[in-house]
């Protein structure tokens, strides 16, 4: 079974600085997709960024980018120019091609200090 | 208006009571999901449905049942609630259900079983 590991239960960053959240996964499949979801205090789960495993280029969405290391099965999220509104739980998730299910990590709580 | 709504947003009940959590969506998606979130455990899949006639168990379906009343409605029932079912429950939808597709989440229902 696929597993997703987020080794940092909590992280903190100063406003305007950069922070990287770690995620590793375990799979023997070649067709899969990886996601980062954000859960602010409002509880709403919001997709931050998505990466297809077959793409070598790292995905970027404005201040959010990933470092996808397929051989190492690593999928870290970098947040640049951190803002107070970035404070949230961040979940890494794995989706296997041909499957409808997502496997989530346990989450990393990000605090942004003013 | 929100695309995925859940009712109630919060519920406190007693052990042994039957509880129904409801989910409605206006996104026109066929695929709907119920997840449970416990502190420190991420999200775990309870049930998922491809369409009105197709319902499947997820990782932790014991103690739960579901009903897909229509394309837009997917209800989760706890037939006899127990305290360890105290958790945050999320409904989600996706368009094609392929691993690459984003899942859209409702705002969650916080359930407390005393």
C-alpha cells in the first residue's frame, strides 16, 4: 500500500521569508500524482499545487513551488515571501493513476510570525 | 454560494444515537467521497461513490454507512455512534475521479460523541 510521510509536525517562518515543507512517499507505481492541500483555521481544504509524476519539471503556482525528486520519492513544498495568510495545516497527498482515492500524510502545521 | 456544502457544521450527540451527516454539491460531479480527520492522522477515506448506483468502501468503513440519494447528494450515517467516532468529517467531490483530478472539499462537520 502507498504511504505518505510528513516528518515535520510543525514549522514556523518569519513573514516575507521562505519555508520548505517536506513530504516523502512510498510507491512501486509509475503513474501517479502528488498534491499539496492547505487547511486554514476555517477547516476548508484547498488545493495549493499538483504534480504529475511523469513530468520532470517542478510545478509552480505563484509563491508556491515544489521540489519533486522522483528517484528519492520526495515532494517538498516551498513557500516564498511567506504571508500571514499562509498559516495553516499543509497536507501532502498521493493519487495513483487509475484510482479514485487519495492517500494523505498526517500534515504539517505552519505558523507565520509577523 | 459554496460548491460543496455539509450539514450540520457541528454536532454533539450521545453514545448509541443514530447520526446522519449530509453533503450536497452543485459542481455536477459524479464522484463523491467521505473522509474522516483525526488530530495527527491526516484524512482517511470512509466511503466513495462513482455515481448513484456505485458505492465503495474506503479504508475505515466499519461503523459507517452511506446513501447516494442523487448525483448531488451523499449522506454518511453512524448507526450507533461511539466516542471514538468523534472527529472532523469532510465530504469531497471530483469530476472524473482520475488521480490527477482535484478533489473539492466541503467545509467539514465537527462531530462529538459523548
